[in-house]
C-alpha cells in the first residue's frame, strides 16, 4: 500500500491534477469554438435571407 508521504505518489497526484485542469480548459475552449461557430452561421444565414428578400 503506497505511503501518503511517498514523493512518487505526491508527484502522480500533481500530474493527474494538471491533466484534469488541462482537460477542463480544452473542453471549455471546444464549447466556446462551437458557440462562436454557430453564432457565425446564424449571422451569415440572416444576411443571406435579407439579401434574397431585398433583391430586385
């Protein structure tokens, strides 16, 4: 059974904590990218609808 004062256990926990923080950051960035992408698609769609409806 690993000892709580063992430096390798402490290092592993630090590494795991760092990986979890990076994963959370990456996941947040993916959601932001998706939100901006969908927002941009809607803006383009509204501009195209406007252009078609006001074409002569």
